C-alpha cells in the first residue's frame, strides 16, 4: 500500500480562489487523485479539490514556518 501524505478529503465549505497551474502540475494532480481514490476508496471528482488539503498538509509539516509562527506570537 502506498503511503500518501493526504488522506480522505474533508467536505468543508470552501472559499473561492482562482489560480493558474502549469499543465504538468495539473496532470500530476489528476494522477494523484487516481492513486488517492484507489487507496481510500473515495473518488475525487475534481483534482483541484486536492490543492487545499495539500497546502494545509504542507503548512502543517513545515518546521520553519511553525518556528517562525511561534516566535511571532
């Protein structure tokens, strides 16, 4: 079984943001969504829905950011 950094995607009320992604990154998101669906049994209808949990995971695991945040509070 593959160890992915993301788990099941929470169904939360989002805000609207518009971004442009390189085509290669979009292909990677589509592929990630396919692997995630196999791993969790939860189909991801829109790969763009992976972006928010990925950013959340990135921020949550960034030690430098956590340290800077603690120092500024």
